[in-house]
């Protein structure tokens, strides 16, 4: 290989990773969020986000990074590690709904159904108007063999979702029209 060709290869190798690292270093929290939202099961971006956020002392950013990494780890089947990350997030931000919900999801996947139901209860206490919380409680109730509790939670989820749509002007109830979503 000629010296020019070797220099070109070295230049490319040295330059390309630098840009990728630079982009990741610019906003590791955003990279971690994108990793969690994209369906990735590789936690490297979130590992960096946790390190950076921890160094800054910003408890909200650190909790978000732990939560996002927990999502990624759970997607990869590393449920015990995911649970530890959600617990770490909640130690910093006890009312953080995404951490509460994702912790409950992990407990459900681990087969710890009673613990999952209690975790969904904590999420409901933090965000009583969240239809998502009650919808997810249905699965825990069914796993525990409680179909009447599942029906109650499903009805509550439906009522909360309808109320949210009503507030957004996207739903008419039967007293005001046909009970169908608004235009």
C-alpha cells in the first residue's frame, strides 16, 4: 500500500469515528431518548447519558436517562437490570410517571404480578387521570385471576380516555350527539 493510500485510510478512520462521537457527546440525553423510542435494545447511548447526567447533578435528567436505559434493557430481555434502572430513576424522582409505568411493566414481565399491581397503583397515585395506567392494570388483574378487577380497570381506562378526548374537543358524548369521536 502506498504512503498516500495509507494516509488516506488513516485520515478516514480517524475522522469518521470522531464525528460520530462528537455528535453523541453533544446531546447524550437525546441520543438515549432516540434509542429508547426507536426500538433499540443496545444501551450504549443511554450508558453515556446516565454518566453525563450523573456528573451534572441534574436529578431530572439523570432519572430520565435511567428510565430510558431501563426501557432499552427491558427490550433486550435484561429485566433485572431494567428494574434496577427504574428504581434508580424513582429514587431521584419518585413521581416520574414513565419510570413508575415502566417499572410496573418490568415487574409484570418478570411474573411478579402482585408487585406489578402495586407499582401500577403507585403510578395511578402519581397521575390519577392517566388512562394508560388503568389500561395496564388490566393485565396485572388478569394475571392475578381477578377478572372483575380487570373489568373495573378497563371501564376506568375508557372513562378517562373519553374525558381526555372530550377536553381536547375530539369526542362528543351521547347526550350531545351520537357518542362518536368529533370531527
